[in-house]
C-alpha cells in the first residue's frame, strides 16, 4: 500500500507551513524573541545631558591621564629611546625602543599612538557636549582644549615627521593627511590658544589653573617650532605662570597606579639609564647623561644589583615617584626652563644662568620634585661654561634632571638636532648596547602601519614623511 | 523577559494544537519483527526497523525483537538497518486488528559505517544524504583505547578535522574543520548535545594562565556518549543556521535498551609522563676584549666573539629537565571509576551513569624547592606541590519512553561537577615557562644568582631565570564548574505520514574562577605582588534551545517518496559575569574583603537566534535521493539595518550501482555518488553592531571620578559571515564490502567575512570595527578507506587510512589594506594568518672562524637576508592523515590497535627559541658548536638590520604514534568465573608514544595559544604533550 497524501491533510500541512512563515514575518513576535538588553553598554544618547557631558569630559581627562602616567606612554618609551631609561623588560617592544631600532609595527609604540589620538577625539566629543549642555563651565571647556593641545604637543615631540590628524568625533570619521612636525605643533598652539580664549581673564581658581597650563603647553609647542622669544612671551613671567604652579596628573588605588612607579621601581621593567651600562657597568654609552652616576639629588637612584623583569639586567630604580605621587604635566618649573632657553637662544647668557640658578636655590615648590625634597644647599649654583655650545649642553642636562621621565627628553634631543645644529650621533645614545651589539639610529617613533587604513593613505606603504629629527 | 517567554510558549502551543487537531486513529494492526545474524542466528539488538515511506519504526531489543503498532492495513515495505550488517528490505502484509510477523536474517559485512546519520530534520539514512558525515562510534572507541575527553575522541578520527590540544591536564583545544574561514571570529565548530546547543567555546575561563585554559567541551564525559557525528561544512550544515559555517559536532549520549538491567563497571588507572626533549640552556663565559677582564654573564655571545668584542673562556650548558633535583616535571597520575546501568521495557528505558575522574598533571615541585621550602618552614600546599590537576564527577540519567505508538518521549539529563587548577605558564609573567626556559646554562653560577637580594627571597635560582617554581606555584589558579545539561524530546506521529518533533533544552553552567595568593608569598614580580591577592570571577553560562519540526512523508507515485519538513529553532545564549578582585591582603586572608584595593564589576553577553526552515526530500526508486532546503535566520547581533539571512541547501545522492544500467562488476559491492551545496553562517559577536560608550574611572586632582569613553564605533549594516560550499564525491564498497573507499572534494567560499577592520589610529576611537568585507576560499580533498584485510575466526586485521588536504586563500579584504601583524599577515591571494618575514637567503663562514657573524660591510657579512617581507608558510596544516590498524588474534580475544597521525604542509613558530635567544641562552647565540642554521637564525633575528624571525618559523610536519592499545576480552565463561560478569575486557593503552618531526623545537603540537582559539601556532615557553600509559578494566554484569 502507498500512503497517499490526502487533500485535506496536505492542506493542513501546508497551512502549518504558512502559519510558521506568518509567525516569522510577524515582526512583533520575532522582535520580542530577539530582544536583547546588555547592561554593560552605554548608548550615545546617554551622553546628551548635563551630567553626560561632564562624564564624557571626565573620560577625556582620563584619556589624558593615559598618555602621561595612567598607562605605559611615550613618557616612558620616549625615555627609552632617549637616555632616561634602559630596558630591563622581557618585551622586545621595549628593547627596540631602547636599542633605537623601533620597527614600524612595534605594538607598544602603536598603542601609545592610539592613546594620544584618543585624547584628541575624547576632548572634541566633550567640547561639543559641554558647549551644548554645560556652556557656563568655561574652565572645563578650556581644559578640554588643553588636553587636546597636550596630545598634539606630545605627538609632535615624539613621533616622526608626517603625523595624520583626523576627526573621529562623529560616526563618520574624517581622515586627515600626514602633517609635518611643525604643522602639528601649530595645531597644539591653536588648541592652547582656544583654551586661553575661553577662560579669558577669568580669575576663578579653575580658570586660572587651566590658563596657566595652556600657557606652558603653548610655549612648549612654540619652542618646538623654533619660536623661542614668543614662547617666553606666552609664559608671561611669573605673573603668567608662577614658579610654584603645577597642573598634575594624579593616581589612586581605585583608578591607576602612577605608571612610572609601577613599571620602574615596582615591576623593574625600566632601569634608570646611565652613561655606563651593562651589569659590570663597563659599556660606555656616548652622549648619555649619567642619570645614576651623577648622583644628582633631584633624581635619587639605587643600583639594586638584582635583576629586573628580564631576569638578566641589573636594575637601577628611583624613588622619585611613589605609587600615588602626583606628577606635573606642565608646571611653573617648565615655564622657567622655557624662559631660560629663550634667554639663552636670545644671547642673554646671564639671564639664562640666573633662571637656572634660581630654580636650584628657589622656594619650596621648586625644590620638590616628586617625592624628593631638596635642601637649600643641595644644588650648588651653576657656573657659566663660557661657550654657547657648552651652555646649550648644560641647559639641556639641567632640564633633563628637572623633568626626568615627564615626556620632554626625546623632544629635547630632537630639538638639539633640529634647532641647535647637532647631529644625532652627538645627541642620542651611541655605542654598544648591553642587550644587542650596538645602538641603532632612530631619533623618533614611527607611525604604526595601522594608519595606512586612513583613506588618504591607501596604496602607500608608510606614513612618515621622513624619520629625521 | 517574562513576556517574551510567554510569547514563545503561546506560539509553540498554538502549533501543537493545530497539529493535534488532525489526530485520529484508524483501525490498525501491528508487525512483530525479529532480526537475527544470518551467520550465527544470534539476535541483533539496536537494529533500526522502519516502514519505508513513513515515519514509523523502532529499535530491536536485546532479543532482536521490536513490535511496530498502529500500522494501517495493507502491504508495507519493511527496512532493517544495523551497523556491521547489510541493509535488508522485505514486504509485510498487515490485516486490520491482526499482528503480522517478519523475520530478518542480516548478513554481516566486514567494513561498514553507521547506516543512519543525524541531520537537522532528524535521523536519516546515510545513503540519502548528499554530503559526507563523519561518525565516531564513541561507545566502542572508549572501550578499546585511552580516551580522557572529547578532544581525544575527535583527534585524528576523521578527515579535515585538525585538533590541537593544550598540554596541561584539563585544558581545551583548537578545532578546525576544512580550514579557516573567519578572519576575526572563532573558527571553532559548534556543538549540539542531544539536540541542544552546548556551550563549547574555547578559553572558557577568566584565569590568566598565559597558556592552557579549559574549554567547556572538556566537561563532557566520553563514557556517557554513544556516538559523535561531525558535520563538516555549510553544504551539510545549512539547516543549523547562523553559527554552523565552521562545522557542527553532534553528540548523542547513551540510551537504555529494552531488556534486563545491564550493569557496566569500569575502572582505569595510569600515569602521565613528560617524555619530551627540551632545549638546553647555554652560557658563554669569556673576556671582554677591550678590557681583558672577564665579561659579565650574558655579555659575551657568538656575535660579539665574531666581531672581536669577546674571547671565549668556556661554555656552560644546563638542561633543567634532565636534572633530577631541578626538574619541574614528574610522573602525573590518572584514575577513573564509573558505573552504568541500562535497561527497561518497551515502554520505558533508562540509562544511568556515574563517574569519578581524577588526573594530576606532570608539573611537580622540584626536589630542591621542596628542600628549600622545608628548610625555610614554608608550607607546601597541595597546589604548590601539584599545580595542575583535575577532579570531575559526572552523573547522567537518560529516559526514553514509548508512550503509545504515536508518541515517544525522551529525557536527557547530565550533571557535571569539576574542580581543576592550572599552572601559570607560557605567557604569564609569574608563570613557569619564562623561568624554566629563560635561565642561564649553569645551575650554580659565579656569582651565585638569587631570586632576590634580601631574606627570605635570597634563595638560589639553580638555573631558573628570575625565581623558582616554589614561588610561582604558591599562587593557585582554580576553576570550579557545576553544569547541568537537560533536554527533553517529543516525537509525535499522529499519522503514519506525519511526524512532529519538539526538543527543548538548556545547558547551564555555573562557573567560578579563582586566583589566589597569600600575603607574603609568590614571586617578587612587583613591589606589591607578594602582598597577596584574591580574584573571584563567577559566571553563569546559559544556552537555551527550542527546536520544533514537522515532517510529512508521502508517496505520490510508486517510485517516488517525498518528505517535507518545516521547522523553527530558537537559540538563546547568555553569559553573566560578576567579579570581585582584591589586592594586598592582610596576612592569612583568603578573600578580597580586607584587601587594600578592591574592585567589583560585571559583564553580560546575550545573543538570540530565531530561524525557520523548510526542506523537501525526494527518493526516487529508493536509489536516487534529492534534497532541497532553505533556512532563514534573524539574530540579535545583526545590525539594525539588516533584517534576515537566507541559507539554501541542495543535495543529490545516487546509489548508482543499484541501477539496472550499471554493469555488474564482481568486486564492486556498492557505489554511491553524491554532491551537495549549501550555505550557513557565523554570527557576529553580541555587541559588534553597536556604537556605545564604556565607563572609566580616573583620578582627577586626587579625587576618583567616573567618566564615559567611546568604546565601539558600531556598524548598523552588520550581517553574518556567509559561507557557501559545494562538495561532491563517491563511496564505494569493494570485494564483498571488505574494502570501502570514500572520496570527497569540497570548495567552500566565505563572503561577507567579518573583518576586524583596523581603524586608523588617528581617528582616536576603537582600534577595530567589525565589517563584512572579506572573502575566503577553502578547498580540498578527503579520502577515507577502510579494509578488513583478514577476517577469520581466530584472527583478523583491519586497516583504516584517511587523508585530507586544505588550500586556504584570502580572496578579498574588501579594499582594506593587508593586516600586518608582528609575524603574520592577512594578505589577498595568500592563506589567512600566514607567516610573513624577510627570508634568510643563506650564510657563509667567510672568515672560517666557525662562527656566523653579521657585519655591516657586505664584503664581510656572513648571514644573508632578503630585503623584503614575503610569505613563508601556512600556520595551519594543509595535509592531515591517519592510519589506524587493528590486529586481533588468540581467537580474536586479543586486539592490538594503533593509530598514527600525520600533519604537514605548515610552519610552527618556535617562539620558545626566539625568546631564549634574547635572554640569551639558546645554542645559536651562545654555543660555538651550534649548527650554522641555528646561528644564522639568531643573527638574522637579533643582529641583521632586517631583524627577521624567519628562522623560527620552522617546518611543522610530523608523524605521531598517537595511540596504541592492547585489549583482551575474557571469554564469557572466564568473565563469569572470575568476576561473575557477563563479559569483561582489560585494556592497556598508551597515548602520544613517539614523534617523528623536522621541527626543531620541543613539539609541533606545543602551542600556548591553541586553547585560547588563536589561529597562529606558537610554542612559547610551553611544556610538550605528556605521554599517557593507562590500564582499564571493563566489566558488564
């Protein structure tokens, strides 16, 4: 016997299929079945409020923290590439930076680059929201421009010539072309100017704080662009930026440890560099400031004679910064150093020397860097070495001790090449390296090839215009 | 949520009521069927008896009988299928109200595959399916060889399935079927157990082990499994929908059989031994040429000797693993005890099982550390002595009920309770790997090397890098799981031509991951590490499946049978994580409660899929089988601008040798040709389509404040990856079915491949955004051949050989630039994740000093490296082969079975050697007797400006003696006499017995990333796979 499919049964079966199709097409049913709520996510519309604007601004300042002391940043890696830090890490990325042989796709350098750009985007998003929802919070609005400017300043200081500046504020990203170092410094100057314009002449503490920070930031960018006198003018003397002023990044147990302590003294992945390297301290590193051997009271260093994280390198640690020590992003000390450099560049050696010596013997604030409190006699006055070359060397050495691991040394070494006529071989560490045969030739960080996804760069194989200082 | 559940229930109920309206019982008869072995006349149980052209049928009991009730009057074709026997059909006439009888005598065949396979629309005869389906007879496999988990069951059992296991006890594995299709999502197949989607993703933990991690697949007890089927690709998996493109593994657990209670007891015990050969550490002692003074340790190396910076005094060598007091490995142990009960009546059958499994891995506190800790009166806790261990209890109860001839009900329930702990290893800073592989070539060096400078840490390193295992293993990394997998299945046949099925099930796992270190213990990684910590992650994982289908069968013409299936499926996957972390604990504290820093957070993922499908199958003359189907899915992870996806399927299977026109060939028993086409997908991750902010906490002017930061760009157009596959081939049975040969070609193309498209950093947003941009091709051949070479009463020999190939190519990146990683690249025209580097072109010892040295001067340089990066090799094997032989003698009571496993055509990253050379302690860096190949590898990586790792991407080809087992089956008399048992056997087995390879590292299956589902193999400071030696006793009462 065959099982015929009777008409009525066929009809019922066909009806079932139709019913299922109907159910499927009924959006209310399927929407209900597929509805998902994820409590982890915060929709963009949640930022459209006064509180939301503040939260995004806080997030932007968190991003700024990431590129200074909240995360491994060019403040540390720049120190490796320059002469502040030596590698005692197992990470090849760190080694490459210290060797001055950074590959384009160095993931750490690429990560730091992203974090710098994220400061810009976060600040821009916050600016838009604050303008709409918190227009009277002028100091905070200005601080967003400061954060953006500082990221641009650090980009220009540490990365190669040819830095794309894009706008990722909205869903549609507007990609930019690579810009020269000078153009990026100009962007920083413009951002700092915006900050200054917003706070104007306001005298409330928050506005004054941001204005002073913006002045120092702008002046540093001006130095980068060879505008020495203008930089000094921007500072405006101790009235514009008192020597005791500091705009600081802070740490907490709930947020982040101070990364310089975390990676240096705590994890021992970075060792304070010296002009004599190697576990037997018999490898001469030419041009390097002897940050350990100098025994400078501004930078207390201990040669632990025990191995670092790599298990092979004896590390030298500093107690300059503790776990939660606030660190200056910009400060009155920076302002004075800028003025000193401007004076030196302007041929006024006496003023230059006076400023430096005032810092060495000045009021309490200046004699405290990190955890270090200097006695009044700790730093004897400097004497004029007599020649411009020697003065330049002395100035940058002095600055190196004052600003250790605060993201300025690499930019300063590049300026010594760019603005003071020195060759990289006479500025950057040279000679045998304790982990490889010899130092390489890098003078800045490359832009990671991820940037080739920038729509303006399709078909190209590298982003940097050049890798010169 | 409640509303949605109700909506689903209402919908299901409506469908059931609709179908129920058609129920009516005509006056019917029944058929009593008996099936026996033609050779011995012994009854055959578990034979599948069915009425052709209907959904009616049943399984024979242990007496070989089954009664088919409610059969309409008339003449019916009865078909009997049983693995190991020829298929048989015969007509039976049923009279209303009467019982007809039918007796089948089945002839045994030497080589046979299971005649029935599981498909998305239910069980189907293998010959009707146009695609290849691999089957593993788990119940038999577990009995004859050493199987500790599902990964073992799947390793080297079928073509095109590459399984790479983690090497710690309890760790999971990477599984790839027919290559890799996805650039940025998992390429792991999905698992379905008793009809229910199973949580199966790899790396199922929050423990930061730096290497081996567990998979939830590993939870499943192989002794509870009846069989496993592997659906290899979209041509077969279309109806499994938006998740199945990487293949589907179907697990069916054991069922009770009608008959008297059958007790099965088993016990196994044995050991694990690390028989790997690890690399020796070297240290070159010499004088610094410039000073004439002894150079500090690690300063001198072959390059520095070559350029004249050093002269060699001596070379020290140490292999920690070969030093009895220093080695961190020792024999581990394994034991397993289980008891199973099955039986029942025609109306209700049961299967009950309980098992306890324990395994202790090979890691063991070295003797010198034991002595040190005892001397320092430091407690040696269990996890410090044995940091890697597993304890697992499993319980299962499966019930099957034939409520009436129209209705079958089944309940499957399994409970798993396990505790396992892992050692921090390969890529964990605190782990064992960097310590045991990173130290110098001397156990006692001058000056003495110590863990730390001050007590109590100033303890000798004895050849370890920065601290010794006692410090590492004071930290405990433990996972506990309580898991319940429940499914209920109803098969309702209101008409002989209509079958409705409903499966509802849930896989729920409560997982607790715990990481703990007492205050004052552990390695001195940072200033606060030894202050202790406790991290506790508690996660619930839930997979809910509702699967509803209805199949109508009808014969519009005598030679034509049609089968129409419609169905709906709903899958809801959800994870919810809560974590509490405390660092810097008070002395003695074991909770985060008193920690200096405490953080708490939670995370949730939810993905829901709703699919509908329809399938039409036609059988023409019961020889030509055509199938066409379509499934459509909606998924919560799709972008808001994308609604639904369609997956079509079509297949043809033709028993051409049964056609009249086919010439009679004496040696050809059966020939079937088949081809199939189908599509299926891979869903995006739950939040890939969304643009959202995340929270942050930051200290601003010394006050902690919350903030928001953009986390993801989102993509409203996001849709699933869609893979289409065509496969074709034939199956032949030769020489009276003593030899089978199966050949398959497949070509799988994936379009809309989800790419984690890199967002240019300058955008200042997320690093990646998921986009459907890629296209990938996988193509290959599969050959499977089995032969019963000898088949006598006193002896037998069977051989099985499988071989498969895979060619993988990225066709398109959708206009985005190549994805350039540190060692791998994703480039159009090349395989996914291929190794790319500047090739080492050669070397020449120009100055004849016996060393290779890099000189900037080309005239003196001795190692030559290509100036541009180029493709070096596949990261996944392109060729897989297995050879299984079974030799039975002593009247076939003794069976010797072996399995050899080959993989080749790929490279393996000897990342251990790379990092050893940077420590530096590798031979190529420090041993003047090292081969030029090893020296060139190091020079190219560390001295040449190209800095290429090419030398570390080494040929990964190998042949492994994977399994050997010797099984002795007691005669029934002996079993009864000795054990009062019905039957018994004893099995001695070994796993991972021998390796032949060109790879220069420890083992070409040693991959620290395999268990985290990474597609790039990398041996990185990783222990090799252990060898197992196990003795097992199986007794049936």
